[in-house]
C-alpha cells in the first residue's frame, strides 16, 4: 500500500496480523523451527497490533551465517564496478518505492509521514553514496628513500553482523548494509524487534535487484536470543552495532575474547545545546530558537543526536526560555508535527522520568506527566513536548538519555562554565553551539567532548565525514573511509624499488 489511507484500510480489513519473514539466501520465509517464538509488534499511533515478528533461534541464526559465509568468496572477488551496479540498482528501486517505505515506516515506528520521507531519502542516499565511493577511493602508496615502495592493500573483512535500533529503522539499517556490501563483505542484518517492517520491504527489493543469494541476509528477532547469538558466533568477523550504551557494553563483553572481530559501536547520547547571549540578538534570535527546538524535538526527540540539555547564558536566559516555549507550543503540535513514541515500553520509560520531574519539583514550562497506559489501553503512545527548568545538575533528568520529547533548560554564567556543563556527561555523541562570534565557534567547539559538533545548525550531514561518539557514546567512526576501516582489513606491502 503506498498511501496512509490504503495502508490503514488494509490493516483494518485483515482477519489477523501478518507474520514478518526472514530474508536468508535470497528467500523470504517465516522461520518454522519448533522452538521459534513470535511476538506482537504494535502500531505506536493506535496501540493496536500491527504484525507478528519471529524471534529467530540460535540454530537458525547459525544457518543464516553459514549462507553468508558461503556467499563471501565470490562476493568479495566481485569487481567494484559490478558491486557498484547492484548498489545503484537498489537505490533506484528504493526511489521507485519511496512512498511505500515512508508509509510503512511511519505506521511501524510511529514517526510522522514527513519525517519518514526524509529518512527514506537518506536511506536511498546511503546506497547511492557507497555505490560511487568504491569506484573513486584512493589507496596510500609511498616510496621510502628510493629503497622500497610501500602501499596499503585492503580486502573485505568477511561476514559482518549489522545490528540496528528502532528510532530510524530503515536509515540506520542501510547505513550499515550499503558500505558492508560495497566493500565486499557479506552481511547478517538484524533490525530492532520493535520496528522490523522496513527491513522486510528492503529484503523484497534486494531480491528484486537480484543481489546474489546470501550476500545480505536479514533476520528478525530480539536482542537476548537472536542478537546475542549473532554477535557471539565465531563465524562472524565483525559487528557494526547502533543502539543503547548498555547493549554496546554487553556486545563488547560477549566478543572480548575474539580479538580479531571488528567492532563498531554507535551508542547513546545526552547532547548539550549551548545558547550564547549574542545568538539572541534580534538578527539571530529566530534561527537560534528554531535550531534549538528542532534539535530537541525532531522525531519526538528519538534521535541519538537530539539536543536534550539546553544551557543558556544567564543574561538571556529568561528571554530564551519564553521564546523557546512560545515557539515549541506553536510549532510542535501533537498529531501533526509531533507523533507517537515508538513503543509502550518506551512510553512508560519517558513517563517515569516525568514523574521524577514532579517529585524533584522541576518546573514544567510545557507538558506534564502523560496518563498511565497498558497493553489493553489501545490508544497509542502520545507524549506532549515537554520543557523542564529548575532541574538539579545531578538529577537523572540531566544525566540519563531519556530519548523522548523532553528537554531541560538551565543557565550558565560564562564560556568556561558552558564548556564544563556541556562536558559534564558520561556521553559524548553530539553538541550544538549557538553563537554569532566566529572565534568562539572554534574555541568552544574544539573543547566539547563530542564526536559531532554543530554550530548554528543541526543534523547537517555529509556521508564522508566521520560519524560516531566519544566517551560512552561509542567506539569507531562510520562514513566514507571510516566505514571502509570497519569493513576491510588492511595490510601494508613493501616492495624493493
Ligand atoms: P538497544 O540497544 O536496546 O537495541 C538495539 C539493537 O540491539 C536491537 O536490534 C536489539 O534487538 C539489539 N540487541 C539488544 N540486546 C542485544 C544483545 N545482547 N546482543 C546483540 N544485539 C542486541 O537500543 P534501542 O532501544 O533499540 O535504541 C535506542 C538507543 O540507540 C538509544 O540509546 C540511542 O541513542 C541509540 N542510537 C544511537 C545512534 C548512534 O548513531 N550513536 C543512532 C541511533 C540510536
């Protein structure tokens, strides 16, 4: 179904929820081991059951890995030009079916259709970008004093486990699959059990693109059963994981004895936005408020890069809070620009933090504690954008990743304190600096402990730049040559001149 209306009437007319299939060795089929369990996946906007997702068992995970291994020797020797053609074909097919992806991503994840379209476009770019990257990449070579020529030789790293979260399901899945197969690896991909739908749609297109069987395999299931079996397998050469920090720790621990396994961990964040007084001058004010609000509330705050801690120079604190509140109340409307959060479990997590805000006597400038819900409530997981002030620096509201439409605002006195507060976090994923002072942009930007720092903008990306976090936000970087480091092994050759 390619429109929300058609998809909704299709869902209502079904006698029972459909089961999603795995994609293994080029075939789509629902796992049927006697021990396979299925769980319900819910539609966040209504709270009703959308589909049933298999929890692929370790023996079936092992079978999929073996198919990926069998496909590796041929795929790794397939020419770059041919691999590039496959990737381009996938991106073209996705473009043709852009609206189908967007509609189902919006239904499955809960995001607005408009946001889903942005992410589908980015997913298409992932395939398009790596389809050309591999044709133009450069290798380092140098002559040592006329005695020896040395050069880097890279080969595909092997069979990779690609594990992604529920917040941007298709975009993050393709951010891993595209470079993985572009650099000649084969893949076992596991999307989040909460949002598996777009992975199945992608499987259909991979089949249509006639990608050789076994090159990409997509298996569905939860973390403790399916994900854990996948990352621990000795037949897996590397793991590219995006998700929560605790899961990253679990994966690191589970693979600690397998030194050869490549590990890329893109984890959580609690990102600061710094608002300097100059950015509230009349010429810049509108943009400042808009960037801070977008960074806080895009996709209901369910983006790892969202700026959920805002710090404002005290001279403009009151003015900023007033204007920010007014802007958010006008622009972020539940059911229009703000949608449901991804799951009941996540709704309850955010709700617990908002109850804590009440207990700690924080000021709710907008929002409040949403009503309790359970599985039978059947009404969707809606949370009003919430702005909190008067939150103690040591509060869990300032420390933990809430990952929802909740932002805190606190004042700072000067640049030194701004940097200290920004860095007062176990995380180090991203930050936003709002200032009109060119020297400060660099001075402050270079002191922030975060993998990505945006000045007077947010979420601007170029796919060749390094993407990843410092501190507990992860290890490794992805994007362009940084993805190449994950999906290839490098040897240096020395030849006599
Ligand atoms: P999560 O860690 O619970 O799950 C992520 C994926 O890991 C899922 O597919 C899950 O099934 C799987 N998984 C869980 N336990 C596993 C295990 N033991 N072994 C292997 N796989 C396992 O995260 P989530 O709740 O789905 O996603 C939200 C988190 O992701 C947030 O912390 C957010 O900041 C983070 N995130 C980070 C980035 C980034 O680029 N740094 C991007 C998006 C989301």
